[in-house]
């Protein structure tokens, strides 16, 4: 799941942040200053995330590391690669599991996918946005494998955090991640590794293409028949959510479907070009 990113070029970030602070020579007095520092040094815009939640997490991290405020902590992370990495990892929230909310996945399997296949054919373009550790796109691939030949399945999966993408590509998961997954999938597509871990099959891995992307600023794919973005929007501001839902609309074909999390109903979906289909499934009915 996307929340804040794992930066690809950590060395570049350290150098960039060092130059910025040295050039400006200003103390970072409060959270507003800290947000500007992070934006300038990493391109992460903390303004797009709910401030109370994010500030609380950052304040906790600063206190836990025994720094006396934003300025001393900023001075430290601009020089220390490991500390910068810890900062990024800590404020990243990646909560994911296979087949999360099973009843909704059954709706996808029994109602949504058959309808999409009947309208658009077997070569559906599916995007798992903010895919976190890969549980979601791999779940999609397994469900699709019941409907179409595996060589016709291609799931485009993106996240802003490169660390979780690396884990997704590795395909090894703790047993708890599979708690909600039906036994038929677990037996068919996973190999048990000791008592605590499972490795997903190469057949399923080949169905998914992982790529780093930021929902707030990167270009969206187009021509999607299904977009799955679940349990992510709750962390964004209302303004950021509005922009993302508009971009999802543009990414979908007419009558394409958006599948959201079970706490993420789109209240103003009609204004955004969607119609309510099933609970937590929205169809694009017009462009915006």
C-alpha cells in the first residue's frame, strides 16, 4: 500500500538534503518547516496526507530517536543514510494480506470479472494501484486464473515504496498473510517453507508486472478495465483523494470498474463520473 515512499536513490537524497539545508541556513522550527525540508530533499509532499496522523507518527519517531525537535532531526537525517532510510520505512504504512475481505473478493470473482470478460474479452487490462507487498495483485492473478488461461493474465502493479516492491517480487509471505485466502488457492499456488512462510508459484509471479509509481504525481496508465486500489485513500486529504479518483476515471475505459477498500465509499461518485455497481465497486459511466 502506498503511504510514503522508499526512495530509489537514497544517496542522491542525502546529498540533495545536505545542499538544501546548507544553502538556506535556516532552522527548521516546526512541522511546516519540516514538510518543506522533506519536499525539497526527497520530493515527498507531506501536505497530501492527513496531517494529524502523519505528524503524530513523525513526532513519535523523533522522540524515540532522542532528538529534541525537527531541526536536530533534520540535520541528522540529511547526513545519515541509515537514519534517512529508517525515517522513510517508519512512516510507510504497508498493511496488506491475500484476499482481504473475502466476501468482496467473491463478488469480484463471481460477478464483476465475468461481466468485464463478457464485455471486453479475456485480455483484461488490470491495474493494482498501491499494491504494497504484492498480496493484492497476486490475489487478482489467482482469481483471474479461474476465468482465463494464465498466458492471458497481465496485472500491472504499482507502489511508491521500492522496499515493499522488492518483497512483492520475492514472493515469500508469512502465514498470517494467507489467513483469508481460500484453501484451493493456497494448495495450488503456494509452497510451504518451514512452519511460518509460504512462497508463491512462479506461474502466478509471471502474471504480475511490478513498477514504482506515485499516485500523487506520476502518469497513470490508460485503457484499464479494472483498477483495484484498496485501503489507501483513507490516508490522503480530501483534495488529494479527489484528484486521484478523477485520474482513476481517466485511466478507465467506459464501463470499466474501480474496486476500493471496505472503508472507502465514494460519496460523490456521480460527480466524478462513476455509478455505484456493487458495494465498494464503481463503474465509469462518463469521462470528466
